């Protein structure tokens, strides 16, 4: 078995006060959110016994994230992240306040519950990419993976406490007071964000606007092959694994004969298992790579679903959900860590939003699909089908390896400033960049292979078109060309080029012959003011 270097302590990021305070406040906030969710999930079973109706709550919570995560990621990259997060917390507090008031006056209906859950999902959609994007601002780069794991641990600490507390409160004092606990929890998060001494974003003449940033994020996503692998594997895993979350309220009530308190205890067992999983994660990472961890998480999740389909005794069900929690945090931290490791800071919020879109799209579609299957074939059959599917695809996809994330993505700043005869307006474009190489015939194949690899970096950093041409009179003269949408975008491209990109560029330059470096030219669209001859 391959041995991997032992990672640093999972708790090392807590040495940084800002991270520790925000992390602690987030645990309290998530505890309140889980109390709210367990109340909503149980209330819907009182309002309707239909599996399709119950799965609608899960879908209503995740659909907004699927729809809005990418625009939210753009906003996280162009707005002040601290102020943006504070505004989102206020929105979520209003949603929980509405749930509290409606439940107190016994006015909640299926439609209102689904609608407010959807509105809460909008808040979660706006918050998710921003919350993940601030991690590199709170800890050094070497601690980012540990900080990501700690965030997942914090969620599962809340999951171990919140659902059980919510179930107990719901059974003892009703839904209104359960929702009120969530309202109070937002006070801690807002206070921590107000305390965070985040430096004001510096004024930048090249700062991106919403739609330009949106396009740049999509270009990066479309060109990043490592990201495609993460997204593919995450989508398939969560589409099958969503069955357990969509049907768990009905499993607790119909298969296991439990009440609201027992349902909360089941969710608490998931959280407790996740805590154990987080504590042993450093040791597991020292023994297994990311692909091995994901395979194990998928097989365990499949076994848990198959075990619950058999309607086991309650003690066995609790043990199964402990295992589910450990497997779930393993999958979440592995996927999230892989995504974080391959993203440069300039596009982090947008591309994490794409990851969240895929994650929640898979959860939403899966929840609706498994609810429909359970409606037609029964809950046990739906769980068995999902378990078998998850195990099969996990084995098949084990050969599609996750990216290692070892590339140096720090900006290299090695491109010289482009030569201009006179100042160029930032919005002028598109811009055509030509790079002229001289390549000997015997090196041509190797050069073109290196150039093709470099083309992916050009596209990720802002190019929307790329190609290579040769001189008909001199085949050794090869011109690489690419286009960007504006002069400002090309100047941003200069700042985005990473050390890993520089290494690829140097590999390409090895095949260039001649005393000087390749000639670089920039061509601008002719200004409209000069297209027509002046009137005499």
C-alpha cells in the first residue's frame, strides 16, 4: 500500500484568532439551522404523508443553490465579502422569523413551508461560494486544506447537536420555539463578521464588473480539465447518495417507527459519525489517496442505505448513521479539498460556485427522482436501487483519478507590460495577441504538444479563442494567436498567469530557436471614431 506524507494537524488553523472566532460562530449558526431543518422536515410529514411531498423540502432547499450559485460566486469575487455575508445572514434571519411566527399561529401549510424553504435556499446559495472563498483570507495557504476540513467538521459538530436538540425542542415545546433558536443563532454570526478586521478592498482600475466576471468564470470552468474531473465525480456520487437524505424522514417515521425526537437523534448520529471521521481523517490521508477515500466513502454509504432498507432495530439504525456521517464528511472534504487545491484566488469564488451548482443540482435532481421512485416502488426498493447504483459507479469511476492539486497557482507576474503607442481605453476590444516562434522541423511535434497544453492555460486566464498557424513560405515560423474580449481583460490576464503557467510557457520556449525571445504583437479593433474619413 502506498504511503503518503503525514499531513499537519487538522486543528492547526484554530491557532489563527480570526478563523477561530468565525469558525466558532459558524458552528453556533449551523446548529440553529439544523434545528430549523429538522422542524421543517418533520412538520411536512404531519402536513402530508406523500414521499414526493416530503422530498420537495429537500429539493426546495437545494434547487436555489443549483440555480444561483454561479451568480453568487461572481458576486463573491466582485463585492466586499464581509458586507455581503452580513446581508445574507440578515435575510436568513428573516426567513426563520417568518417560520417562527407562522408556526406559532398554526398558519403553516405545505406551500408556505416549501416557499420559505426555497427562500432560505436562496440565502444559502448566495452564502456558500463566499463562505468558502474567504478561507484563504483567514489562514495561510499551507493551512487551507486543514481549514476546509475544519469547516466540514464544524458543520458536522452542528449536525450532531442541532437535529437532536431540534427534535427534543419540537416534541417538548413546539415548532415556534425551535425556529426561534435559529433566529438567535444569527446574532452570533453577524457579531463575528462585524468583528472581523478585514482590510478594505483596494481600489483597482482593473476591477471586474458582474457580467465580465461571469464570462471569465465560465471560460475558466470550460477550459479547466482538472475541474471537469472533480465535477463529474461529484455529480455522480451525490446523485445516488441523495436518496438517503431525501427519504430519511420517512425512513425514521415509517420504516423505523420513530417520532420527531428519534429523527433528530438519527441526524445527530450522522453528525457524531462525521466528527469521528474528521478526527481520524489525517491518519486515513496518510494511508490512502483521495481516490481510495472516495471509493471507501461510496461503499460505506451504499451499505448504509441497503441496511436501512431492511428496517433494522433502532440501535442498529443509529450505528449505520454513525457510519454514514464518517463516510459523508470523507466525501465532502475530499471533493471540496480537490476543488480548492486547483483554483487560483482570482477565480476561486466563481469556480467554487460551479462546484456547488453541480453538488446541489445532483442533490436536487436526485431527491426528486428518489422521491418519485419511492412513491411508485416503496421506500426500501428505492434505497436498494440507489445503494446498488452508487456502489457500481464508485468502482467504475475509481480509475478516473482526482487531480493532485500540487501546481503552484501563485501569480508569476513575469509577463512584461504590452507596448502601446498611446494609452488604450480599458473597454476597447476585442484584442488579438500574436506570438511568433521559430521551431526546427525535428522539434515540431514536441513543440505543438507543449503549445496545446499551454492553450488550456490561455483559455483559463481569459482567452475566448486560440489557434496556431504556420507561414506558408517558412514552415519553421509558427504563430500562436489568442483573443480576449477587451484591453482591460488582457491586462488582467497578465496578473492571472501563475507560476505553473510560467513553467508551461518555459517548456514551450525550449523549442524556439533564435537569438531573441518570440515576438509578441497586440492588435486592437480599430476605434469607431477612425473608421470613416473626416468630412472636409
